[in-house]
């Protein structure tokens, strides 16, 4: 239970009990990271069902749905996305990019890509139906399972940092196995409820994950907390687009 509270305290703004974090509690905290996705997914799908029945304007519905994951997480992953966009568009060497990730200032490209992301996400939300909304909601678990897997299996770009310090006491093999089990269970749910469209969603997440590993290792030397946030945002947008386009095509 303490491990779950630590995970929710780190990666969400859901109020949690306060206590002293001990090494033993930290070892398995990342195993509960996908549980935050389950909460986001439940709220996302519940809000879709409610708003679809009481509101006629799809743009307002889309704006509220866009706000759900940002509100629950406090924007921690979007912060990583914007920092990573700044670093990658610098076209500097590895050390320069890592330095930009640590910089507290927000660059022009962070704002540009952050705005573009929000526009694409909101626009895609206007195309949701009940089936694609459910697949998107399940995707919040799927993306976090892969993100957790990356933190346990990818090389670390820095010896110190938010992610490195959080994972240094973790049982990485246990976390990796847990993330794989959750990923396959969630992928099964996508296929069960979405059929071919669900398969498109799963394939999309795997392709984004493979690209993410290549990019992180080649450009940064491994994963950081900001890069993990970047992946999560890209993966969630990819899941949403795959669900919407998949439903339209299939």
C-alpha cells in the first residue's frame, strides 16, 4: 500500500496520506504507475459518457477531455514533453541536450510544440465515439506500462536526477516483469473491446516505444524523467489518433 501511495504522490495530484518514504517502500512503487493510468482512463471515459449526453458542442467536450489527464497528473509529463522538444530542436550534442533538459526556462520550441500537441489532441477528441473513447481510456494504462518498462530496462542518461534517484532503489527486474504483464493484459483488453481497431492501437504503441528507445539512446544516451514524460505524451496522442482513425477506417 505504501508503494502505491508513493507512486500516486509522485505522478499525480490525487491527495495521498503523508509518511516518511523508506527504501523498502520505494522498491516497488513504479509497479503502481499504470494504476494512475487506470484512474485517468476511468475519469476520461466517464466524462465522455456524461458530456456526450448533456452537451451538444463537441469542441467544449474535447477541451474538457483534454484537461482530464493534465488535471490529474498536474502536467508533470507535459513538462517533460516540452523540455524534450526544446532539447531536441537545439540540434546540439548530447551534453548540450541534457543541459537543456535541466534548464528551468521554457524555450520557443517548447511553446510551439506544446501548443501543437494540445491542438491535435483536442481536435482528435472531437472525433471520438463511445468505442474509440473506451480504447483511448484503456490506453492510459497501456502507455504507462511501457513507460514503466522503459525506466526499468533502458540505460539511464544521468546517474542523478528525478528518475534516476527514484529508480535507484527499485527492484528493476520485478518492475519490468510487472510492466510486461500489465502491458499484455491491457493489450488484450484493447483487442477484446476494439477488434482490429484495438490491434491498431497496440501496434501504434509498440512502434512508438521502439522509436522512443532508439531516440533516447542515440540522442541522450538513455532515459531521463523528462524523456519518460515525452514518451508518455507522444504515446497517449498516438493512441488517441489510432483509436479515432482506426474506428473511421475499420
